[in-house]
């Protein structure tokens, strides 16, 4: 695991998005706006998770709102684990 002192802190933001929206489509929409350090981690079952720096949280929410006007921010967390606990449809099955 990479230490916070090397990579810095990050925030994960969960969004409610249209159920038929795919990750690739969301990435293209975000990139067309200009994404900064925004990274789409997951988009499945009407939920999306993006990763950004803590100081860019508000900007990330604005970018996603522009990319997909019907989306809404659900929660922000320092760990993706907390988001996946709250929204079980985002859990990744272990292989």
C-alpha cells in the first residue's frame, strides 16, 4: 500500500446517476469538460464513485453535475470501503 506521505490524501465521492449510465460514457463526458485530477473509479447500478484530492472536492462535484445533470452527490469519504459499506451495490465481489 502507498503511504499518504507519498501520494497525499484523497477523497471518494459517491453519486446517484442514471441506472443505464456506463463508466466509459461517464469518463468521456467528464473528459470533455476538463477533469483535473478527477478519476472515475466505478459506475454501476445507478451509482458512481469518483476520486479526487480533498481540496478539489467541490470542483469534482461541479464537474460531474455538468457532465451528467441528473446526478447528485450522496456522500464523501476518505476511504472507498466506507462508501461500499453504505451502498452495497458498489461492493466488488472477491475472486
